[in-house]
C-alpha cells in the first residue's frame, strides 16, 4: 500500500481552498481520524499539519493496539472496554497494519503483583472483552521453550494473553490516505499563524495573507493544543494539562516475544520485537522540550535496568543502544502522580449546544477512531451532512 496521497498537496503559500466545512489542525492519529470521519460524511475537510503526517507522538508510541491491562488497577473500566472494542475493529479493517500478538507476563518473587492478582486482572480483562481474550499460565517446564533468554532467578510464574501491535506511523498515514480518498485535503508543512472568529465560523490565517474560512474547527494538535488555542481571537477556553514524555530504547538483538515487564517502582514496561530488534519502553517524566523531545540519561538507565533484570545474559549497557526516541503525551490536569491520572480523552467545546470548536486533549492510539466519531457527532448541530450514513468501522485501511 502506498502512503503518499497526502504528500501531493503540501502547503506552498498559494491557496487552493478558500472555504471548508471542517478545518482540522494536527496531522497525528486523532487529527487524521477526524478528517476521515468528517470526509466520510461528505463534508468539505481540510487538515493542516506543521510538519509531516505522523511526525510527532503518533510515530513515537509503544506501537501497541491494546485494551490497557494496567488501567484496570486505576478502575478505568470504560476506557478498557472501549479500547478492547476498537482493537477488534482495527484488526478487522486494517489486517495488514494491525496484527494479533501473544504477550507474556513474568512474575518474580520481587514483583509487586503476585500470581493471584495477575490471574484476577486477566480474568477481568477477558470478561470486559466479552470472553474473547483467553489467557493461561505457562507450565514451568515450558518457560525455556517459550522465553529462552528470560531470567528464571526468582521466577514464580509466566502468564500468556493476547493483544495487538502495529506500526503507529504507517497506521496514521493510512488513515490520512483514507481521508484523502474520501475527498479531504491534507496540507503538510503548514503552520497556522492566527485564528479569528467570524459570524459564521472561523477565519484561519497561514501567513502571507493566505486565509481559509471554516464553519467548524478541530484542534487536534497534541502537545501543542493550548498553544493553538492562544492563536484564537477572541480568546478560547482551555484545560490545565501535564505534558509527559514517554521514551523508548532500541537494542540490536531480536526479541522473540512481547513481554509485559514490571520495573522496580511497579510501573509497566514493555519489551517488544521491533523491525528485527528489541524495543523497550516506556517512561513517564515531565517534558523538557515539546518541540524536540529526547530521552535523557536517567530514562535510558531506567529502561536498561528493567531489561537487564529480565534478560541478564544479553548486552544491555548504554553503548549497546542503537537508537532511542521519545513522544509527548497530554494528560488532563496538573500535579500529582502520572500513574493514577486518567488516560481517557477529554473533548473541550466552545459551546455545549452548538460547538464550532472542539479541542482534543489526550487520547489513545487504539481508540482514535471512536474519538473521531465523537468529535464529528459533537459538531453535527452546526453542520449539514450530505451523506446520511457513513461508518468508519467498515472502511478498510
């Protein structure tokens, strides 16, 4: 499949669209999802991205399409249910991009979660999934066969369950392609300079006097959401947020399976196959630079320590790291522990009865499609859909 459709119309400073129904700011997975959902209903859609499609966090995630097993501990049952439903949808509509994978959870004597607790969590996970998420405990005599290099010192149990994985950037580009095929325009390397509210919508300026008028506006700028809101006149409301950096390291040895590991502080860290190598992630630390997030030395050491504990026979020093990357997540609210903070998306509207502006805060790669549908539904009072029915859960990627 080619992912080059959107690249045919980069912004050049010469306008080829003066008016649109929906203008989406941000070319990550949520912005592309909204563009697809709106275009599927026959609306005129323009998506603008300051860099390239999936050039931010949507290419720097842990590459997982999953229900979020760890969110059960913070009782985010609605999020887990929605994510498990969307995982099944993506497996169906994007079989070349999303694949089912077995995951393994090793439990050591030092683990904070004993085997009974893991069993209870996996039973609940299966129940929320509607019974279609089987798991089992691997017999001791099969540990070496299933995970040959995994440390067995103090190992009490190994559990197997399944979720899914993807190439996050490829998935985002596929959604952007689908939006274009449905009639949307996507402009890359296009930075918004100012936004002015007018009688029937918005006037968006891109510099050099170029403007586009839109009936409704969707702010899907990820870590830049509040910066975009500052460009709006009159000033728009915003939420307090925390910007959290999640880092990953790449090690040269192939990884045979997806391992749901536990760090010394109790956090979940995934050890995963990635393009013939091993990827370890992720962390949660305050962001230093939104524009150029980079893993710091402490994050790299943290991830390598987790990896070294589980795979002591493999090379795992700083000099063995072949690459590392970081993405920035948006968490609603500020202050307090990141671990207990909700991962559910927050949608902020300028008007609860007839929104003309929706800002997307947070959200998960797995649930992007559902988030996009919610956004378009929120905007529906101010729009007239040319198509009566359109279902992105049936559009193949």
